[in-house]
């Protein structure tokens, strides 16, 4: 068709809008070390797969001289595309247009693509780079946030929701990422906070930088708001692609199956655990010793590292792995690690991902700090999450499984489908030292040589309970297995659980200890 004046007009309008906030604003964005919203979409999605919607949407604000201002796309780009051939819905806030601030139409574009993602069963990716509620639009922008939060909540457990923080994400705006499944941040670029430095200075008289307040490291290491941290935007996009390869498009599907591959020989499971029971080792080496190609995609790597969570594949199938990390605090459960594990378990359960739990912990972390921080309430979350989960649940007890920690780490009693234990497993109410000191207190005190008697009683208790056979005799574990058989047992358990079907009593919803 020969171009008509209408075509020319269309290209002129379109090109103007594609230019976002203009050369100066784009230069400012680039000078901050940030890609533009459009370049981010291009870098993240498969080549030429992006289809944009609502490019011609315009803001409706008539106050504060806004009538005269054109805001291309109203500061947000929305559409669909593919990532490694998986369909996704995406929005990217454009900081070059009014600071990516969120007004009524900007919010409508986002809620429209969110609705589309739920209807079509596609993951939703939101790239946040915004000064928050558009101040000129007042309550309309607050309403917009509310509608986004409502949809984040409704979509939860139906489609995976990923938030990528590539600039400021300030004020109430942070609650959308907080309601989503995975948050990605980039060092020096991401800033998340409820109240900014200005407010803190006014109210509290304290000077604080945005970086110290809510920079990427703070969110990844201290608050746990971020699940993944990258050193630049391209690395962040690579992480997103990796994550999407492990998870399904929606809760009605299973993750894609990959060709099975053996673990790499350098991860020799027999050599990872030291013979001394109190010597630490890296639980991630055990995971790599059993997983396909020794791959392990760790989630929340920098936060609460005493528990390790992440995705791996067994015989080509995605599994969610939860393991105590003996390298950090002997792998105890505490407030943060309980939150971390519970959330991950619930994601896996919602999205048909079997759970593999690797147990080696002396229990919950003792101390007044933990008690006052609510270890009872937070610790309960992990019990709730495991009990509620109906995906296949496979547990391997490697070494210590003491007290509440034994129960919490997906014991048979919380509904594990398979429980295996290594010969080195110690399943008891507490460690032999503590137990002997309590139950043989009088005997030890009355002995001619209390130290020798204590040693003997510790050994006696250890012999009786610090092994897997008492639990095996009661059927609390299904098999005592040699470490080198672990992958074989795990793969078999996954294969025979393909058709697992378990239902729960009908109810509106449970009341987890949030
Ligand atoms: C309207 C905004 C804006 C906003 C930025 N801009 N934030 N316009 N509403 N919220 C505009 C600026 O006026 C400027 O326009 C352009 O975006 C770029 O902003 P700069 O300030 O020049 O950029 P920079 O120096 O990089 O600083 C970025 C910033 C700062 C730290 C985000 O702009 C800032 O502090 N903005 C306000 C943040 C804030 O308090 N937001 C409201 C939070 S409360 P020109 O035309 O000059 O280029 C909130 C409530 C939500 O969000 C509640 C939901 C429940």
C-alpha cells in the first residue's frame, strides 16, 4: 500500500511518543547509569517479540498547568512479549516522563496489563523506576496504587509476579513489589523506601542517604525485601530469564521439563560432609551433588543465609529446595530464616513445584533477641507452610534433626510424602550434651567424678537416640540410605509422585501466622 497522509501522520505521532521524555531527560537517565524503559524491555525480551499496547494513552490531569504538558505513554510502557519463548506481560515505568510518576492513566495502563496477564495465564513483570504518586493528580494517583495492590493480591498464586526495581520506588509504591513473588534489585540503582531522606530529616532530624536507607544491598541483605541482587541491569535480566526457566507460566501448569543431566563429578557427596558432627559444610554442595548438571538457582541468597532456598532440577523436573546451612549459625531456624523458607514453600506449592528439604539443624535459635523478635510467631510460619503444601514433599535428614527443628523441616508429621535419613542422622529431642545434662543431672552431681560420668551419659544418650534407627523403627522415616544413593532416591520419589493428588478441607482460607 502506498503511504497516505494518514500513514505519515501515524508515524509522526508514534515516533514522537517513542522518544519518551526527550533527549535531555534520556541523557540524564543514561548519566545515572540506567537504561531507558524501552531499552530495558528490548534487552529483557526475546528479539522483536515485544508488542506494545496503549502507546497513545494520555493523562487527563487539568490542574497545575498539566493541561499543556504532553506525557508520552503517560510515563509507562506496557505490552506482551516472550522470554526464552515463554509469553510474558510486562510494564516498564519511564523515568524520563515526569519521573515515571504514577497518575490515573499510568495506573490504568498497568492494571489493564495485569488483568490481561491473569486472564491469559502469563507471568507479569513490572519494571519500577518512578518518583511515586504523581503529586499533581492527588487522590487519583493514590487510587491507582490501590487498584494495583488489589490486583497484585488477586493475581497472587495464579500467575508468577516479578518486580524489578531499576530506580526509585518510593512511598506507598513499594507495596506493589512487596505483594509480588520475586523482587530484583541492582546495586547503586535501586532505591526502595516508605519515607525518604527529606521526611526523615523533617520528622526525626536525621540525615540519611537514599543508599543507606533503602539501596539494593540494604534490601537484599538486611530487610529481605529483594530476592535477587545484580551488579548491573543486564545481569539482572539474566537472573530473570533463569528464574522463568524454572517456574511455570501459571498455576494451572507445571514448569517446563528439561533434558535430564547428571550432576558434575566434582561434587562428590561422600566427601562433602566432614566426619566430625559439629564441623560445618556448605549445604549448597550437597544440593549440587544431587541436582541435574549440578545447577542450583538460589533465591534470597544474601538474606537469612542460615537457611538456603532455591530451584534445581531432578531428572529434568524443577524442584524447590529448602536446606539448613550448617555454615551459618549451624543452620538454625530463626525469625528471618523461617519467613524466608515459609514464603518459598508457599510459592512452590502454589505453582506445582515439588519440595525437597535437606535437614541438618540443632533447632531454633535460642536467646532473648529472638524471643522478643517473635520467633514463636515467625517460626510457626514454616510449620504452616509445610503442613498446607500439597505438592510432593521429600525430606532427607543428613545429620542433626533436633527438637522443633526436626518437626519443622518437613517431617513426616507435617505431611512429608517421603522421608529418608542418612546413617549419620541424629533425630532426637535435643543434642546428647543438653539431654544428658538434664535427665542425668542428679546422677552426674552425685558421682565421684562428675565430668567422667557426664561424658559417659552423653555417650549413652547419643548411642540410643543420635541415630536414624529409632525413628526408622517407628516408621517416621521411610528408608535409611547411603549418601551416594540420595539422588537415586530423590529422582525416584519425583518420578512416582507425578500424579500426586491431595486435597484439604473446604474453607474460605486459612489464617497463617503472618
Ligand atoms: C510528579 C514527579 C514526581 C512525582 C518526580 N517528578 N517525582 N512529578 N510527581 N511524584 C518529576 C520531577 O518534578 C522532575 O520533573 C522529574 O520527575 C525528574 O525528577 P527529579 O527530581 O529531577 O529526579 P531526581 O533528581 O533523580 O530525583 C528523583 C526522586 C525525586 C528522588 C524520585 O524526584 C523525588 O523525591 N520525587 C518525589 C518522591 C515522592 O515523594 N513521591 C511521592 C511519594 S508518596 P521535571 O519536569 O523537572 O523534569 C507516594 C504515595 C503512594 O508515592 C501511596 C500509595 C499507597
